[in-house]
């Protein structure tokens, strides 16, 4: 995690030391007080600790109360919207989260505007999505410019706002800037800027409804275990957004060795992995997680951390099960609490690579799809037993880099 100060006596570094020393309530009190006074680094750490025992529910309540009390800021608004939509402190309420986010966007919060534009695209409302992204781009959001450029190359028509703002964007440091610009450059210009059609309220309601509404699978590849695939569940702009957000968090994948109990790097799984921590979640990544849970017909709170995996040439995930092996004394506590890892959802976030199929060797099935395509499968049979036919691989990537989102879903929240 990053803190905005190098001063080791500042609240966040001090609280981190306290937390590591087991002085959990001291740490939480310190962060709560500092956050209320407007210390964003303290709030960020407090939100991070919401993903860690002990006292997760209590930490979440404290974090949310601190957000309510602290001065308005883009960062506080972003965390708060996620807490509202995910129900981390009180009932989950997407409609309310979107209304609040819209009010923040209206006040000039360009990140709120960017998120809303992407959520509108995810809900299939391209006109509204484009209008909101254009407003965010005009306010200087590189993420919104990137989204407009991707939308342009997906639809064949470029927003004039994306063309105008593209120059600054190429120098913005956005990791996909050069590729997005060179693809979008030759495109004809659409009319614009767009104005969002109709009243805002009903549009926000439709977005809230669309988040976990999933079209029928394009193919049921297997009944036992259930394996289904979809060609298009996520707009390219949302795939890019998740990729860029996860990139700084990518680290060499670790495997858990049930024999020794240790966690280490292993040739078995050579990709880079980012398990997105609480403080990096926002409405867009949470909407993606919700949609992935829905693909497996599971509530989002049964999901583990949303993960992004990047495989460079030669990297792979060799044959494995996603269910958890109950080696005595090892996984027992976790298994008792949340139950088995019953399903897995994958979304391909890019398509600029060869190789890298997801393969089920015992069923002689393989899946590969374009950006935004999805796969969902069960790791247990109908009676809840671990299903060894769910054995699967991420085959070695030949050229390019394969980027996917992966979500493991449990029996219980
Ligand atoms: O990369 C793939 O295709 C497979 C990923 C996978 O098996 C997992 O995330 O559990
Ligand atoms: Fe897997």
C-alpha cells in the first residue's frame, strides 16, 4: 500500500506497525481519528484492514463511519460508493450508490463521472456511457479518454472529444495510451459531444438493475461439471479499466503447498497475479465482480478477492483443481467458515496473444475467446462433492500477454 507521507510517525505508518504487532484496536482507533480529520492515507489503510481478520465487520463499520464524518474528497467518495454498493456497512444498495456517485460527478468529481460512464456501458446504454465519459474526458480523466478510444475501436466511430483530448493522453503515462491512440487514429469521427438522453433517475435505476442481469450462455460446454461460456459479457473499455487498475498490483503468483503448508513461487503457476485488495475496489471493479458471480449463479459476497492474472510468453497454470483440499489442520478453519470453492468465473480482458487456452483435459474441452468473453464452471458436483473432472489448465502463452480476471466463489459469504 502507498501512503502519502514518508514520515514514519504519521498516523498510517504508526497504525500499520501497531496492527502488525497485534495491537489491532490501537491501530483502528488511530486510523479512525486521523481519517475523520481528513487524512486520506489513514482512510486507505483503514479500508485495507477491512479485508483482514480480526474484527472485519467492526473495522468496516468504523471505516464507513469515518468516511461519513470526514471532509469530501474524491478518494473518500470512491471508497464510500463501493461500501454502499457492496453492503459493507449496512444493506447493499446499488441504486443509492449510483445516485450519490452521480451527485459527486455533477460537482466535478471526474473519477465518479468516469466510473458512471463505464457502468452505463456495462449496462448496454452506450449513449449515456459516451456522454458521461466525454464529460469526464473534458475534465481531464485519462481513464475516460482511454475508454472513449477503446469504444471507438470497438464501434468503428471515434468520439470527437477523444480525438481532441488524445494529444495530452499520449503523454499521460496511461500504460495503454500508445496502442489505443494508434488504433483509434484512423477512425471516422462520430457526432458529438453526446448529450445523455432523458432523465437521470431512471437511467441510474436501469444501470443498477443491469449489473447482475446476465444473458443466457452462448454455449453449455458440459453438464457435469457445469461449464458455460459467453462471447461478450464486458465492454472492452471496462476490461481495460480493470487491467490498468490491477497492473501496479501484479506480482508473481504463489501457490499453496498443502503438504508443507507454505506459500511459494512454483513452476506450476508462473503468471503474474493481483488479488485486488479492498482499498483498490470501486464501483466498476465491484460491478465486474458482481457480474462474474452472477455468471456462476452465486451472490457476489460469496466471492473471494477478484483477481487479475497476466501470463507472459511461456507462462502457464498447469493442471489443477480450484476446490480446496482439506488437508487435516490446514484449510479446515477456512473450509468450515466459508465452505467449498464451488465455482469459478473467468473473463478474458484482452485478446492480443496466442496460446493460453483454458483446457479441461479430463473432458477434452478447451476454451478461448476474445476480449470480454467469459467462462464459468463448477468445481463440485450437484451433491457438493469435489469433482475431479473439473481439472483444468491455463495453457502456456505463445506470443503476447494474456490478461484475465478470475473469481473463485465459495458456498457461503
Ligand atoms: O488462465 C486460465 O485460463 C485459467 C485460470 C484458472 O484456472 C484460475 O484462475 O483458477
Ligand atoms: Fe483454476
